[in-house]
C-alpha cells in the first residue's frame, strides 16, 4: 500500500520560509519522479515543482527563484524549500507520485 505523508506546513509571515517534507512508503522511491502541487481556496490544484527519479527539477514560474525541490532517496523523502513566501502562496500543499497523493499540509502566509 502506497502512502505519502506530508509535514512542515504552518503559519508564517510574508517573507518567511518553510520546508515541507513528504515521506513515501510502499514504493521503490528511487524509481519515481515526485511532485508538489497546491490548491488555494476556490482555485484549481496547480503544479508547483517536480523532480525526476534522476534528480532533474523544474518549478512553476510563480515560484521560480523562491522554491526549491529536492529528494533524499535514503530517507524516501522529497522536500520543498519555500523562501520569500507571499500571501498568494497560501494553499494546501500536496505531495504526488504516479497516481498517489498525500493528505496535504496547510501553508498560510500572513501579510
């Protein structure tokens, strides 16, 4: 059974930082690409960042230069480092691989 468990969300002021973590179980982690999505209230879920099994990364234009995705295969964990946070980054952040999703972690950025 595949499980993705996110952590690290919270409330932060504009300009602050957070690091999200997503730990996977039930899959051979090193074989799969991983992604972070987010969904703000009343909006569609959007792709934030992806990392391939080989470590190649890409991030959405809206977070470029502020967010970084990385992975640690020894820990079966993917990270999303978020710096210079803005109120528009407020959303539930979800971890994804293949067709599996985590439960989400809330990120709230106060102005």
